[in-house]
C-alpha cells in the first residue's frame, strides 16, 4: 500500500497558495514530469463557488498515512510576528493555518464546514448563532469558550486593515460557554463567511499570559505549535504536531485538521533567486514564492521539468490603475483618462511581470472573484480584443491619440504613484514608455511601503494616477475595488477624489449581501468603465513548485474555496 507522504501537504501547500489568493471561483491543477507511459490524472470537483470542471469516475485508492513525515517549505518573506494577525505572505498564512484556527473552514467545494464551531444558524436578517465544540483548548491548556470568540473579535476590531470585516458588526455576545451570537447590519457581501473562515481565534487567557501579545510565540488552538528552541527568527521556523490537539472525534477530522505531518519547517530566503537555488539544491521541498525568472529553472514553457511538480491555483490579486479625478489633477479630464488606458499595452505589462504566465484583464477586476467571472469581460476593453493572447498587443494607439487630441492635456508632467511591490512596480517603466509614445509626459513616484500608505490616503493627493494591486483578501468585487467607497477615508470622497452619488450607490449594491447579484456587478462595471475610474491591467495564476518525490502517486486534498482535490500518478 502506498505511503501518503504528501497527504500532509493539505495544510501546508494550501497555506502557501492562500497567501496570494482570495476566496473566488477557481480550481487547482497539478502536473508532474512523467515517463511517456505514465498518465497524469486530474480530478476537479465543482461547487457553488468554483468553476465547473469534469470529474473523474475512478475509485479513489486507499492509502496508508505516514504520520512520521516531515517537510521543509521555502518562503521569500519573513513570518514576522507570531500574533494571529499579520500582512499577507506565504509564511504568515502558514503560521495562521498551523497554529491558529477559525470558527469554520471552507472545504474543496467552497462550503462552510465545522472546525471550532460545530454548527451555526442564520435568522435571515443578519443574526447568526454559533455552537462551539466542547473541550477546545489552546496549546497551553487554556479552555476556549464563547467569551473567547468575543475577545477575538475585540482584537479584530483593533486592525484597521480588516475593517471590511468588522465595521458593520452591530452586536456580538456570548450566550453561554458554547453559544455565541453575532448580528451584522448591514451584512456586506461575503462578510459572515469571511468572519467565520478568516478570523483567527485565541483564548483571552493565552493572549494575556503572553508578555508580547504572542509576537514571539503563538498560543493557539491549531494542531501545531512553534518549536521555539529550534527556530531562528528571520531564518527558520519549526512547527511540531501537538500531541494534545483537542479534536478527537474522527468524523470532524478533515483535510483541515487531521495534522498528518509530524514536523513542518519554514525556511526564509532573502530573495526569490536564492529560494530557487535552495529548491534546486534540495534544501527545501516546495515553495509558492518563485517569480518568473525562478520558475524557468523548473519549467520549459508550460511543461514542468523532470524531478518536479507544478501546481497552479487561480489568484484573486490583480494590478490596475486608479485615477485621481479631482479638479486639481489633469486626470479630471475623461478624454485624457481614456487616452492613457488605450495607450497602455496590458499584454506587454503582463508579460514583463509574469512572462508566459501573465493574463490580461478585460474588465475593471480579476475574473477569479467570488461574484465575478469571465461573463463580465468586455470583448473590446481599451485595446484588448476578445480572445487575444499574452503575446498579442493590447493597446490602440490610434484611439489613444484621438482621445488625447480631444482632451485638455497641456503637456505637463503627470505623477504615477506606484505600490512598492514587484508584481506591480515591474510594469511601471513600460507604462511610462507607452504614454511617452503618444506624447504624454509622466514620472513615477516609488516610495517605500510606509510612505506609500501615508501618501495614498491624503485628502489632497499629489499624484494623478495610482498603480496598485488588489490583495489576497479581496475575494469579492466590492473589496477588490474598495477604493471607490466614499466612506472609507473619512472625507466623503473615494480615491477617485470626486463626489459621485451614483458610484456610491452601485458600489454599495454589490457590497450588500442582500443586493449583490450579477446584474449589480455588471451595472457597477459598466459605470466604472464608462467613467474610466479604474483600468484593470493584468493578473497571474499562483504557481507552486515542489519535488515530485513528495507527491508522486498520491492524492492531495486541498481545503478552502480555491482548491479542489486532484490525483497525481
């Protein structure tokens, strides 16, 4: 009987890929380099929040699990604080999934399943009642009760970057030790699902016992604990399976909490080139943090090289332009905005950043969101032509020059504020070249992250265009374009810097659980595109490369809305 060494990847690989993926429509595929007589079978199951895929009818073989297996994961960004919150990265996602737990989790079909919460009820008006499992404890033996859910949400509300989850929580309380109630008014799109499956829970006793709010040692209810004695901050982190993990009922042990692996080591590398070298040298077993240049060591075109496996999962992050339409900016002129969009080669930008793996946007957002999809794409989107490939040009200089001539542009220099992230800034120079080709003069403002966060929320911005990217937590249309919300920044203006009541009305329609619909999304997209507030540029699937010796001949069950089960032979 085959050993399922790779069954343990259920948590670790999903963690790595979740770092840059949201909860949208998607499916995961895997390929290995195999001899010509070896067939590769991929089985993809479809659910409410996944794209349809054909299912294999083969009976799943039985496997014996090797519970003594260990694995080493490579990441290019340090985990940093061990607190339950933190900026998105593959290491941070892994820490959360191993050491902390949420009330529920999403299975391979995108359906909410028990984890700490045994069940929940919904009154249909934004009020939810959660019943917890008995006997939940953290890794210090502290019991977890409904009052700790209240405490954890109190901690969530200290996180300004998570405001989309908590700003409309009207009430929350513990009814008794095992029962918790929460009321949302209004309930925003996907909000309760995200609160259930994204908010890491902690015990108040564990949190208060930590001298540094768990910055150096995580105290959570998850199946793994940090081995602090064998970990080196900023270099390597060792997580070991808890022998005292609280869930003992086999019917509730799933791909999320079966804790197949004995030990997981997370190694941090200074850059993706070093990370690629580490995988080549056998220092690590897999990574999801390689950039295009790094992938070339393990792939030839779309084919994975012998000795490795490639996994791909749809990625909700995407890069786009946001225009400052205030009267103080030249981009207040809609014809100039149109000229800029038609001038930019989205295909070239995608190729510059992601090579053959880049994909062009043909709408204001990525199609991999929970409430968007290919059906919302425009057949002719600012120079993009339906069916165009990454190797085609996606711009229209003739149209760009036409709108530039119709604009009031006076030739002065435009400023483009650039998010300091390589997947975004990598296309900035190409955008300058595209604009220069039709006579638009522009410069880049490329601050560090701390400065960027301050500059971008100024009431009187000094930039005309922002080049930015939506992040992994932006799982829905309204969160992916949250800059359009005039209630976010406290000045009554969205980041397009003009009062637009209709824009706000359409934005709130897709942001309300009761009114979000394909029709509402289409109306918002049409309005954004007609007014040229946002220009969607490109995105890319998340790619994971690992040793095929770990996964060959195994079934790997992924959890979460992005991942479907598949078989590799």
